[in-house]
C-alpha cells in the first residue's frame, strides 16, 4: 500500500493534502480526488492518470551514444568518454574497453559512436578517431583510419555510421568523407565534395545513410548540405533537401525512406521523386529538430526531437510527444535501440532512457461533444422549436433557415490525461477546403454561409496521439422562392408563357404564310409570262444563230471551193494547153507524112508523146485533188491506212493558200516546203489528219 500525504508535496506534482474526501474515475481512466477544506486553506481537487507510466531514466555516469544486445543477452554500450562497455547479465559483471596508446590492439578512442555486429563474433565499433573491428573472443581491436598524432575530436576521422554492401564492401559515414571500404581487396574509395562537380557529394561531413529497394544509398550530410542519393553503378550523387542539416536517415519495414532534419520530418514519395514534409501535426513539430531511428512491432516510427521522444503512426496519422511530463528532461540526439524484451532504449547525457512502448500509451480516444449552438449571437436551447432533435451533444443533424446562416458552435474534446496537450481540428465540409485548428475556447464562428447541405466535422487527439472524430450534418434551407416547389411553379409558369407565345407565333406565321402564298402565286404567273417571252426570244435567237452559222459555213465553203477551183484550174490549164499544142503537132505530122518526110514526122510524134505524158500527169493531179476532197467530205471510218503524209501535207497547204487568195486578191506568198522523203507512208486515218 502506497500512502500519499502532505509529505509527498516535495515530489514534483505530488499530493499536498492530509485528507481525501471523494474519488471519481472518468471514462478515460483518470482518477479525480477531492479534499476537505482545512483551517489553512480551501478544498483541493487532484487529477491522477494511473495509465501514465513514466519513462525510466537509467544513470550510467557517462553519455550513452549507442546500445546493442547480442544473441546471448549481453548488452554493449557506446560511451562518450569511457570507451566500450560490456554488461553480462548472466555473470552480473561489467567490463570497459578503453583506448591504450601503448596497445595497438586497443580501441582507437574512448569516444565511441556506434556498435554493430559483423560475423563470427566480430563487431564494428565506430569512434571519434577511426573505425575498429572488434574480436569479442580475444578482446582485440583492428583499427581503420586511425590518426596517431592528432587526438582531438573532429580533427580526427570520426566514424558515425556503417552500412554493409551486397558485395562485401562497407560504407562509412565520417566527419571528413563518405568512404567505401572493400575488405577483400583493401581498396578504399573516398568521396568528397567538389564545388566544380554537381554530381559529387554535397558535403564531407556525413551523418547517416540507408539502402533503398534498388540498392542505391541515401546519405545525409551536415552544414546545410542536405541529402544525397548515391548511385552504386555510376558513382554519382543526386541532391535533395538542399539547405538542411540531416539528423537521421531511416528505412521502415515497408521500404519508406524517412529523413530527420533540423526543420522537421520528411518521407519519400517515389512517384514524384521528392520528399514530403510531415506537416499535419502543427508548426511546432513541423519545424522541430528531428532524428528518426527505429520502428516498433506495431509499425510506429520512433525518434528523438527537440521536443522530446516522439512516436508517429503513419497509417493512423497519430503523433505523440513524450517530453518533460514523462521525465524527458533534455533534447538529445544519440542512437536508440530495441532490445529483445521489447523495450526501447534512447541514449542520453549521463545514461539512457528505457521503456515498453505499450506501457506509455493510453489508447482511449478523447470524447467530443457539442456544448452550445448560437444563431445570430443567441444560444439555442433544446426543445420543440430547436433546429435539432434531443440534446445538442447527441445531435446528428441541425436544420437552419436561410436567415440563420450566421452561427457559432462550441464543442469540447474531453481527455483528462493531459488536457492542455489535446489537439482539436474542425472543418465545415462543403465550405472549408482544409482542416482548421481550433482555438483554446473551442468556439467556431461561421458567417454568411450560402444555403445548402454541409457536414461539420471535428477531430481531436489526446496527448498520446490517439484520434477521434465526429460529424454533424448542417442544412441551411433556402427561402421559399428558392425551394424546389417554387422552382416547379416557375417551370409551370414558364411553360404556360411558352405555350402562349408559341400559339401567338403560330397564328402570326399562318397569316404570313397565306400572304406569302398569294404573293407566290402572283409572282409565279409573272414568271410564266416572262418564261414565254424568254422562250420566244430564245427561239428567235436560235434561228438567227443558225442563219449566222449557215452564212459562216457558206462563206467558209466558198473560200474552200475557190481554193479547190483554183487548184484544179492549174492542171486543167496545162491539159488544155498541151491538148491544143498536140492538135497542131498532129496537123504538122500529117503534112510531113504527106510529103514523105518520115524523120520529121517521127520527131513530131515524139513531141506529141511528151505532151500526152504531161496531160496524163496533170489529169492525175486534178483527179487526186478531187479524190482528196471526196475523202475529206466523207465521215471518218476510224480505220487506219497507209498514207503519204508528205503529199497530204503539200496538198492541203496549197488548198489553204488558194482559199486565202480567193478571199484576198492582194494576198500573195511564196510556199517553201522541206519534206523528209525517208518517212515513206504512215499508217494513219487520213480524214482526221
């Protein structure tokens, strides 16, 4: 039995009275104690949260920077000044491994930063002066990057973190470079910042790292240099969160990358290749200095912050800060570890904190109730005329008139564990775009809200980060002239007016149609008369045109006939002339035969023969012209025949010439031809040519 009396007042927030009057337990498990008035003062009221278990602070007499528990249950602690500490629970003994300048197999520095298992009883131990590979069976340390001469803190190569690669290499976060060490080949690759190379690491002071799903490394740096993505294949660096100090880099069980910075917590969104700030819990956490380190069995993310130890549940959107109320008395940034019994251990100055996560969480959500409704500045009491049914605290729907669109709602988020740390948000869905944080009075004012249906939502979180939410439907009815039956009446009136307009318009159109038909009939009659005149005129024009065409044809025929006549006249003149000469020569030949001069008669006969040949030649020529004209006058049969195209061309050239001469007596021309005699006869249609 624990007895609490006035002597307990020396304890922070202790019991200060000597009596107890009445006790009551609220729904959230909080115990309320009242006391009787005393002669020295008034009665008092005390609040006790039995579910709140303080976080144990274990004093080790030195700063604990990292904690590790091996498979045998042995605990290893990295101390800030006294080297590496081993605690064997089975033997109840402690052993310190400290730096000995005279022993090359001792740890390289008493300022130890991390402890990490390797294989076969070996461990990696980081210090402020290099890296050590520790053989737990022999107690010997093998040093890497140890500086014998300089023994200051950050002047040496401080190693803060180690990550094993897939091919036997190890990656180190140090104060001077990002280092890749291949233990099999002994190859050491140092990556330092090159101001002229944008693909180099952003800073030399590396704080932490983790491996993503593709095998590449996320590397945090100091000095506002931000985060780096190291491509294992190309050895190139890509920069993110530039301008921030990276306090921690962590990958959870689902593969999400979490980044703690000097300005809040971030998580990676692979879809947009960016880091998103966790900003749903207010400005204080959004701008806090954060180091994210581990994950418990329930998927909660734990870490250090400038506000205290924090627990974040990403799925439930719950955040809880464990600060001074839980015994966290300083802001610290050291490694943390989950040991086999489920406890979480956080290193601190002078020792470490240890607790079971489930023991410091009150899972009861806060209760949310509506406490008052004011319309146009006046509180509304429950009753027949109230816009809600029953008690306001249990109301699911509030109906307001159009002239009641200025209202305020008071509400309470009840969780007495630590009411000053309760968080409350509200939103009028359909009007507000985002959740709004409630003030300390828990009063929400709305003015000039348009008519419509809305959902008023309230969500609240207890000091443990457990959320609850309620919602109430709010209906603001429109005035009667904007109700659904008013719009039906408007529609009926509109249809009636439309019917009247259509009726009037139809009559008007029928009248205009009748008038138009009469005009069309008159115009049709006029067009018929005009058509007869046009047809008669057209007939006269066609007759005149036919006469003109006939006259033109006759004129052309006359020209052609004149040419043909002139062309035929020439051979006929030759025939007549040679016939007359031959007739005279026959008379002479008779006379010579009569005189017996046969020789002369023979010569005259030879001349007559020549004349007859010329008569035959010109006769054939005239016959050819006539045949050609007959052939030209005939319709083309479309049948090809062998034709002397030179003769055809020459013949029609002369006809054309004589036709022009018949038309113009003064016209004269010399005709020169140059026919290719080698052409011979060509298979053509003469009429077409």
